[in-house]
C-alpha cells in the first residue's frame, strides 16, 4: 500500500555527486523518489542513478525533458530504459510523432511523462510566446490539449501544476499519472522564486496528484529530514 512518504519526489538540484549523495543518504526511506535533473545528470552521468538504486527503496525520476527530432528522442529513451529508472520526461511542446517515438524507445521499461506547461510559466509568458488568446487566457486549456496528445501517444502521464490535476483526472482517468511540481507547504516561509502556479501538498494530493515534486522547502530547511516528515504528515492528512 502506498504510504504518505511515497508521494514525495525530492529533486536533487545540486551540482555535484557528493552533494547529491548526502541528500540521498539523509532522505532515503523518507521520500518515494529522487528526481535527477539536467544539472546533476550532466555533472555525474548515470553514477547518481546507480547510487540511489543501491542505497534503498526510493526510486529514480530522470527529468531530462527530452525535446528533439523523433529518431533522436527514440534513441535517447532507449538508453534511459536500460538505467533502471521509474519515470522519465519528454516535452509535449512538439509533435505526437516525437512522443510516439519516445514510447517505442522505452520498451515498457520506464514510465514516460509528458511535460505540458512548466509551473514557472504564466499566462503572460504564454501570450508573449505567440500562442492564441484561448491558451494565454487559460493556461489549463493548453495543459489539457498537450495532455490529450500525450495520452494518445501512449505516455503514462504528465507533469502539471496542482491547479490542473482535477481536470486531468476527470478527462483522462485515474490511471493516467499526474506528477505535480510547484509545491509549497503552508508552514514554509515562501520566498520569491521562479514558480508561479503553486499549491500545498495537501491540496495537490486531494486533487488527485499521484506524486508531488517538492525541493526548496526540504532542501533549504534547517532540518531537511524534519521538513520531509512534516510534509508526509500533511499528505497523510489528505489521504
């Protein structure tokens, strides 16, 4: 049975293998997954993935947000499929053919998630990027459109903000995964950062999020382990 801690994905947004290992050592057993992003993967390569898998029960979310021509994405995902990761990401901002190529490369070894609209992106950002007013005035509509393409292409789910989860689950079903970044607990002293569309852990889980990605409130806490346990308690209350 899924426990409260299993909903938590902690992003290893640090530049070195040593720093990443210190967080894995501290939080393994207290979070469900560790997210490995571009900065760390470029710095360490697969070494950090091997370390996480050897350390304990926490799984790996490889968040590289692949976005290239279909053939290149297919080959890249086929390499990821051999790394023993649970989740990996591709962008939904291009063609369905690229997403289908990614699914083929996954060989049923890794669940692929489509990145719809980053939680750092606002309606104004959408407008200035040249999107139609129907999307810039309602970001959720763009998220749902890209989620529909991801579902049709065979992806396992998407990454979206907590503000869109209920609509995702209603339209695509409970088995279509919704991973939610931009999480800020009520007790956190929220500082200005690049996240725009944020929700609390409790609200995200109650809305239907399958996992929440939460970094700064844990990483920047005086006691990161205590912070992770407080977030798990908040999730427990929601489930």
